[in-house]
C-alpha cells in the first residue's frame, strides 16, 4: 500500500519508500516546487555544495531540498548501489532531511550510455519555495509566480524501473530479467507507466497535471510510444527520451514525471 507522509520542515509531502529515496513529492499548501538543471553535470560533492549555496541565496533552508536527478558512470551491482546510497544520504542527514532510515527526497539516478561521467553527479535538483515568493534565475528576487494554492502542478515523481517494490534483491523482482525483446519492453513499460500513475494518484495528480515525462532506456521504444505511452495520456506534449540505463544491473526501462510551474538552467 502506498503511504504518504508530510515533511513539514520542507513544506512538502512524500510517498514513503526505501532509505535511499521516496516515491515522489508534492508541495504542501502555501508552497510550490521549482526545478534547477545544471548546464553541465556537477560531481556529487561539488553539487551538494552548489545546491547548498543556491538554497541559501534563495532564502530557503536545506530541508527545502525535495528531489534530484543524478547521472552515474555505469550500472551498479546490488552491493555497489547500497554503498553509493549510504554515502549519498549522509549529506541529507546533515541537512536535517534523512532521519531514522526515512528519506523524503525523490530521486532519479541513471547511467548515460554515450559519454558517461567519470563519477556520479547532479543533473538537476528541486526545492520548495513559499507560494508568494518571487524569484530570478539566480535565486534572487524577480517576477512573482501566480498563487495557485501550492497544489496545481507542483510535484515530482521519482524514477522507477521495471522492478516492483518489495524485499530482496532487484534481480529477483525485475520483470522479464535479461529479455529486451519488443514484447518484453512493452511489459516493462506497462509496469513503469502504471507505477508512475499510482504514485501520481497517491499525491493527488494524474497525467493531465504533468508538465514533463522522461524515459531512460537504450532499447527501442518507437513501437510502444503510440500504443502504450501516448494512448495512456502520458505524452500530451511529447516525452524526453534520455539514452541511458537505469542504475542497477538488469534494469532496462525507467521513467520519471513532474508537474512544475517554473524550471531554470544554471551554468
């Protein structure tokens, strides 16, 4: 059963998940979520420092950090993924976000097939701001975003591959493990699309509220784009296909979804 909790210090609610990330986040009343993408990938530790500086400049506490998108050199083994995540959450613990194995931050972490990074790094991050706040692209004051009550379109759904949530190793739960035939990819995509829908519904949203959907795979998706993705209403304005693999060995198809009123790119 999907369980939603509130992270009051950050101004958002989240779908409870594993220690490394939540299933998704949505702004609480009086707040909205904004996304910042780095123009070029920033290595993990440097990225944390830049995010910290950005939040301070925006007048937001570190607890406002609510989602991120990472890129890694290659797929992790089960053990390697756990080790990476244990190191990753140390900063979230220092920021007052990660406590008692509870992590409200949503996340995607994928592995570019072409020109992979030398080390894991940040592609983008999201944070909450007060609904009546004004912003510039540098985190300062500028034009106001209209007040919508902090609800409409302010959510981020974490990345999910084709492995149902549950105990044990990923490889024991991966749908059609090792099979990337056309019919296997359809089955994988159907599961992931369903996971996106379930997570959005838990937070009170649906495809009509989404402003962007991202697909991560190195396998052919043209055959399933129309009958599976478009037919479900998952791509009213198209999708972004990133030629990358999900983070754990054996996974072949991942998606994430967001509905955000404001996004920016910084150098």
